[in-house]
C-alpha cells in the first residue's frame, strides 16, 4: 500500500537538523534581545552558512545576474546575507520582544495612502512582499495599526521544525493560512470580508511563469495579481527593511500596482523588488535558487 511517510533516513536527518536548530534557538533566547539577535546572525553566517552551502549558492546567483559585481562585494554578501537570515529567524522566535520593536518601525512610501484608503472603503488588499530584511515586521506593524491582516505561508519541508515555526509566526499575529486546499478556502473568505492578505512571492514555484528579474528569467507565481483581479483587491508591494543598527526596521510601501493582467502586474512587482534589492543587496535572500528552470519554454506563458 502506498504511503506518504518519508524514508527513515530522511526522517532521521530532519529530526537531527531540528534538534540542532532548536538547541541553538533555546540558547539564543536565554540571552538579552540585542545580544541574541547579533549572536544568531554571527552563528548562521560564520558556522551554518559554510556547512549548508549558503555561500556557494549566493556566489552562483550573483554570478548569474550580476557577473560584473566586484569580488569584494561578493565576499561581503556571502557573509552579510546569512547574517540577516540568522537575525530574522531568532527575531521571529522572540515573540513579544520582536513585536514591540516592529510596531515602532516608521512606515512610508506612495502606497501607504492607498492602503489606508482601501481600509476606509472596506476594500480587500493583497500585500505582496518578499524575503527582504524581516518580512514579519510588516505584519506585526499593520496588525498593531488595526489592519485585519492575515498571511499565507508554505509548510516547511522539515515536519519537526515546522511545528514550532508555525507556532512562533502565529504569535506575531493571526490569521495564518497554510498553503493547501483548506488554507486557500479560509484565505478566500478573509479576502471577501475585506481583509488584508500578505504573500511572499519571490521564491521559485513549480507552476509559475518565467518573468524578468535582474535581467534574467525567473519562474514567478502570478497568484497575488490573480487574487487582486478576481476580488477587486488593491495590490500593494510592501517590505520591512533592516536599519544599519541591525536591530530596528523601516517599512517601505511601494505604489499600488494598477489592475491590468496578471503577468504585467507581477512583472511590475518584480521590477519594484529588484530596485529595492539593488539598494539593499545584503537584505535579500540570495540563498534561494530563484532562477532555476527559467530557461524552459514550458515555463513561459503569454498573457
């Protein structure tokens, strides 16, 4: 009989990885907030990143889209990007201490007035965001401001880690919608009720479309634009950027994406994110295989 249970080797590996990560998280959480954030950044950058192959992936991605980037900048990003990842991880696990800092983040940008106007009109909003700085800063800050904000998330491939990860992100705010049939049904009800929905769309997805990103084709999900068009929701890109002190944040709300077609709208989102990344290179998740399979014709669709 067919079973979905992973083989023992995979389960043993996932369990061991989770054991190591939870041990590091518990150790960090015993420290004062600022110390734990700095320590986790240094730990992921200096210890975990080389072992996990993060630096190799960062170099490959940078060479693919920015082949002329000076070597000293590449070397810097190989350390700075994992540092931001480590900080973000422990911040998410810091619960109320993180939220207290996040809600102090200044919010600016041409899309802020559009966001508030949509709330006044009872119009749903799709907030499209990416792995910049700390993406959960936006959720914490907007919930504090009274927005009925939910978020769509993807279940972690490591089931042991996923359990406490979901618990941690839920403490920052709810509702949370897990990617899947049940979560999508709950998400649609939330949108129809005039809620705000946050979605990360800067990762490769199997059913995406090849669009431009840093001058190369990157398979990109159209779901945010499709939802905005289907439910007449405002589509607004928003990002939580880390300040130079490494502990505080600022929130940038880019201008609302005008309704047209899903591909055009998503391409505009990509362009806005690219501009932001170019100004904050060390804050984006260069570790992800963002450009894989983008050269396949079957990934390219016409509007």
